[in-house]
């Protein structure tokens, strides 16, 4: 299958590679197309697109919006938006500002628990980019509070844990409107991963499809074959384009995922056709 990976992250959110490095590695792997879809920011897109020209990789501009349903996160991918759209950028700013304050409050909770951790270090780890929970987790590992970032989530900062702090997030159906308003293509990310690894309710996916969502991420690194088959059939039933991506975060969580889960050329062509209408 041609190399098309429509879900990657850089260090502008919670990945570990610079945007240009994501593209360079994609080229080295023989990938022809990648989408950079950082959480709640488009700041890395210019760098990635320029690197794509240099390395012969088509870079699809994207972003992954934070949404929430029943107090649990839902991630919504946006491809080919007008990155200067006022409505989109206003919402992304709200999400980023909330993430900054959320990081501060998590550190305050950890300090109240008696741990020697500073928000200044969390901000340094973020490198001036979007502050997300993995940055807090990394600071916790460095401070000796936990041995791994996974342990930081499991014991302290995941939903319902003692240092967890909720965040501002769109209703998933509203996120569809924000994306379509910016001229983007809307795809629900990893529907088989929701909260404690349950699945996004089909009823919500149906409502998002009725609101104009165009695709469903069927092929994902954390979807087993049963989930891929299930979501492939659901996409067909709802008239959604079945997409695919690795959800690569550099080397933060596991061996580098880049290119390990891919979108079919037929699905990519269908997405591109919608984007140029």
C-alpha cells in the first residue's frame, strides 16, 4: 500500500520531534503523504510543509481538536482547513489557553500532595508550545515521582485521579461545525479509544455524521482487527470515508509509530476530492 499516514504529531503539541523531523523521517520510510495533526494548534504546519517540499513528501495541513462528551475526551481531526479562519483560530486559542491553566492547576495539585515539581519545568519541556498532560508526566518522571509517564497518568493525572483537572472542550457535534466553517474536512479520530479504552458511542458518531462529518478513522495503531472491521462497516453504513493513521507522537510512548497504520489511496483520493470542492 502506498505510504499515506494521516495522523501525526510534532513537538508543537505532545510529540517529541520537530515538524521538519517528522517529515524527514516520513521521507526516509518512503511515505508519500502525511498529515500533521497537532492538538489544538496549527503552529507547526508552515515548517512541515516547507520540509515536505524539500523531501518530496506531501504534507496535508491538519489539526486535532479537543472535544468532550459525557465528561470524556473525544478527538476530532481536521484536514485542509483555512488556517487563517477566525472562528477556527479563536477556538484553538481558547483550547490552548485552557491547557496552559490546566497544566498550572495540575502542578498545584501535585505540590499539595507533597511532590517537588514546578510548572516552570513543565513549560520548559513544552518548549514554548502547547502544554499538554504528557509534559506534566515527563516532569513527574524527572522529579522521581513516578518511573514512567504511563504511571503518571495511571496514578495521578488521568480522568478521576487525584491531580486530574478538567479542560475546556467543544461538544463533538459543535466541533464539526467549527471545522466545516473553516473549510476543513472532519474525521473522528480513533473511535475505538474513548475514556478507559471503551469506544465512542455509535449514537454520537451518527449525530456527528448527520452534522456533516465526512470521515471515520478506521485504521489506527490501537485498533485491533475486530475494531477495524467494525468501524469499516459503520463508516460504510453512515456514508463516511474510512481513513487511517499511526497517531505517531515521536518516541514519547512506544517505538516510533510513523507509517505503521496507513490510509488507503482510495480513501485519500476521496478526502482530497472533498477538499477541492
